[in-house]
């Protein structure tokens, strides 16, 4: 009997931990780091760094880096948002999709021309972001006004120390 009780308690704790590892949450945007990273303060006063999932914004030191950060700040700085958490990245930041009143902020950044669809080895998993990027490029929105915009991953590779 003790074995079964311990076994079921262990399974219950496992599922609680799994749910806590990737839990969606609400909070207030207290800092915009750059065009794809923000700090959010939860109602429990926990500060969580969130990297916007499926997008890659220009780096701070590259063309449109400051414009991208300002645009993201204009959308969500100081506002209460909902974060649909995906997982943690290698820097232990939360990877997530940010919503402001049901508006997908990640998609808005790409659609408005202030970020690229995120790619790994040249391949984007989120095809919707690729479509939004293509439309922004076609309409020459944001960074697409530049004749030769440099993708953030290329900028990072060129500027490694």
C-alpha cells in the first residue's frame, strides 16, 4: 500500500513540475531590452526575461536595431500582457509569444518590418512569420526600406569578437 501511495504521489508531483516549467503567465512589461527581448513583472513580483518566439530583431548596434526596440516599446512598454510560454533558451530566458489584448506582438513586429522570421540554419519553423516577413518586405515596411538589410544572424556572425 505504501508503495502505491508513493508511486502515485511521485507521478502527481512530476506533472505539477512539468506544468510549472512551461506555464503561461500575465505580467507588466517593465523593460524593453531590444526588439525581441523584454522583462516582465508578474503579479507575484517575479521578473521574467522573455525572448519573443519565432522572430529575430536587428541587434542594438546594427541598422534598425534602435528603431526595432522603440517600436516594440511603443506597443507594450508599461502595459499588461499575456505570455504563452514555449520553453527556455540556452540563456535561460523564457521563449514565448506575447499577446496584448489578443494581438500577437511577435507577429506584429515581423508584419511591421521590425524583425525577421527566426531561422535556424536558414530554415524558419513558423511559416506564418515567413509570410508576414515577405509581405513587409514587398511593402518596404520598417527595415525593408533599406536597400540591403542585414539579417541579425549575419550581423552577429560578422561581428564576433
